[in-house]
């Protein structure tokens, strides 16, 4: 028997049962291919981060005496797609079996199924042993139901896995602490400096340049900041529980100029590549809370656990339930293109300038920047969801289709018409000002709705509701807004719509 096992770039789970023993009959294959670097225009740190983590993973397997074939981007024999490389290797070395782990991406799932179907040797598929829920678990849970409430799925996951539970009841008697977790950062509060790494990835970046891979954003190639292996990922987890968890919940929705990660964990890349598991992340956080109850209040911990066994598992479940249709949904029939400053950060809007510049610089923005700044703006001005998806899929270090598309098309753009969210996440300047320190130093005036330097969010907000009245007015969570709109004086309405119209015609100059 000769078995070839494929490991994809986001399957770097060293704790997987595949690796529990050394087997001479098994060879692992990993490859850096153009089909992966080119399916979106990725951030340079994202491509470098994935390849660095893959190389490290392969080296580690070899140190443990596993047999590994690793195809680098610039290897002459690399045919630059999974299928082409696999065909050559399977035939050249006379493998008798082919095995792979369930991909998390629909695109790769179809590709590997089709590839496996045409093989003449037996094929076996394994679970990735990473997520709490199976692919179809959310679909089964909501079977026959019209709505897909995250909260009910989250509670079911807590019960099933007995996380922060006493029998069927939550440990503290309360499920949801969102109400405690929406604080603005006090003006004088200086958040902890994020832990970053200083890995040299210049070899990879040079190879990327040689092969003309088109990327976005910038990189300090000799001081790569993201974790690229399990040890660094665990170090980041330790830093998070010690320094960030005590204030995670309180400031999870806060924003501040030049503070690029606040109390967020920045563990999404480590988890999405499976260098660490969601279970160990949660267990470590719970242990810290148990050990240091005087430092960590329960609402901070619950806020964190909710993101991981709630939102993360939920989004994956929605993905497998609704793909491939999900990727084409466009509830509002939006058609605009993203303004060019999404790739340069050159806008006078302070909140957007900050969120975009830090995304280009770090390949990262935290959730509320993605949702309530860039996402909010794209939705208000009616950008086509394909455009929005491509931007988010490219720019973030943690962006993989299953979690990018559900968050972008679903949560942020409401292009799914309300599968993930119950109403569109849009706001005027008031919300951004409430949660951030951006408006004070902005070119625009947060308090002005029309006229010179009026904050664009204010008129665009009403324009959005006006434009989509047919689709939204019946939504019980929005009805109130329409009452306000209808009661407004006609001349005020006209002025707001004219202001919005001007901004919509000059998107590139904002
Ligand atoms: P923290 O704030 O520290 O949260 C802890 C963990 O919870 C995260 O690492 C993540 O694994 C999980 N989590 C939190 N919120 C979500 C969520 N809404 N969905 C799924 N998991 C969540 N997340 C990605 O991993 N990849 C993406 O491509 C992605 N694209 C997004 C696009 C948009 C428009 C929006 C609004 C959100 C997106 N998210 C995405 C979700 C979320 O913003 C990121 O997971 C988070 O910002 C990652 O940073 P962190 O690790 O510091 O998170
Ligand atoms: Fe953003 Fe408007 Fe505030 Fe400027 S005034 S930071 S554009 S919300």
C-alpha cells in the first residue's frame, strides 16, 4: 500500500489523528499553487503568511520523520494547480490510495470531489477534527424553521459541549451579556500594545515578486507580525488571556484612531489555518477566568466564547447550508463599484481612512471596523456584493471564503435578505461617534446632515432607507425608522436626498 495524503494550506492541524503515528506507507503532499494565489487579489501578508505557515508545518512533519512532498511556488516541477500536480505525483510514484481532509471552501470541495471521482484508485475523506459542529449540523438544527437565529444555535452548542454550563442552564443563570459589552474607550485610556512577531519571510516575498503575483497592501518582510506556527499561535493566546481578556467584552465594539487591535485576540489567522483549535482557545480562556476571577469578569469571558462557538461555528453552518446560491445573492440589487480609495486609504473620512490604512498595513481590522465602517459605507452607497466580497476576501489575513462571505454578504451587506442578520447594519455618524474617537479630528462635521462638510454617513443613511422602503418598511425592527422618515418635513427630506445624491455621484472624491 502506498497512500498519498493531501494537506491544504488551511489544514495545518498538527494535533490531527493523521499524525499520531509515523507510517512509512503514507506520504503527505503540500503545495503552493497559482490557483490559490490568484483566485482573489490577496494582501501580500496573507499570501506570505499562508506559505510561511505551510513551510513551517511541512518542516515540522519531516522532523518527526513523516514523509513529505512540498512544492514551492517557484519549483520547476510545480504545475500550479492541485489537480495537475496530484495527477503527476500519483502516477509517478505509483500510489495505491489517495486521501484528503474535508475542505472548508466550497470551491475546493467541488474540485476535490470531481478529482477523486475520476481517479482509478480508492479515495478516503477525513474530517479536519477542528470545528465543534459538523458541516450539516446547523442545517439539521434549523430544519423546517424560517429564521436562523445565532443565539439559539449558540445556546445549543453551549449545551451540547457543556461549555460554561450547569446541566441545561448557563453557569451564571444568564446567557447573553451583550448589554454590558458596548463601551466606548475612555479618552485617556491607552490600550495594551499588541504582541507581534518578527519572523523573516523575505525568501517567500522574493519568490512572490519573481512570479509576479498581484497583491495588495504592504509588508515588512523581515519582521512578519503574524504567528506562522503553533508555538507562536499559543504564545499569542497566552498574551490574549493575560492582557486582553480582562477588557475584551467591554471594548469589543470600540474604535480609536491608530489603535489597530485594542483588546481583540487576533487569533483568527491561527484558528482559520487550524494551527490552534477553537476548543483549546476557549478552554484556555475559561481556565484563566477560573484562576483569576478578580481580574476577569464573566461578561468578558462570555463575550469571547460567544464569538467562537457562537458566531464562528454559526457562519460555517450557514455557509454549508446555503452554498453555492449564497455567493450570488444580491437582495438590494446593488450595482456600484467600490471607490478607488478602498485600495489607497486616501479619503477625507477619518473613520474610513483609519480602517482602510490599517487594513493595508496589517492585513487586519477588527470586527466593528469591518462591519460599521467599511461595511456600513459599502452598503449605504450600494456597492455590488461581488465587489465587496472580493475586497474583504483579499485584504484580510484571516479571509477564507466560508467565513468571509457569510460575514460580508450576509451580516454586513444584507445581500442574503436576512438569513444571517435580522436587519441591515447601517448607521449615520451618530453611532460611529458614539463608539469611537474618529469624528473629532475628521474633515467632515459629524453633526451636519447637509451643506458644506456634512458627514456623508448622515445623508447616505436616509437615502438608503428611502431607496429600499419597499423591501424594508415591513421589517418590525426597522419600522420605527420609517416613522421618523415619514414625519420629517418634505423640504428637509429633499435636502437630505439631494446631499446624498451629490455624494453618490462623487464617491471617488470623498
Ligand atoms: P476577536 O474579536 O478576538 O474574536 C475572537 C474570535 O472569534 C475570532 O478570532 C474569530 O475566530 C471569532 N469571530 C468573531 N466574530 C466572528 C464572526 N462574525 N464570524 C466568525 N467568527 C468570528 N472573520 C474571519 O475569520 N475571516 C474573514 O474573512 C472575516 N471577514 C469578515 C468580513 C466582514 C465584513 C465582517 C463584518 C466580519 C468578518 N469576519 C471575518 C469576522 C470578524 O470580524 C473576525 O473574525 C475578527 O475581526 C478577527 O479578529 P480577532 O481574531 O482579533 O477577533
Ligand atoms: Fe466618519 Fe463622519 Fe465621523 Fe468623519 S464625521 S469620522 S466621516 S462618521
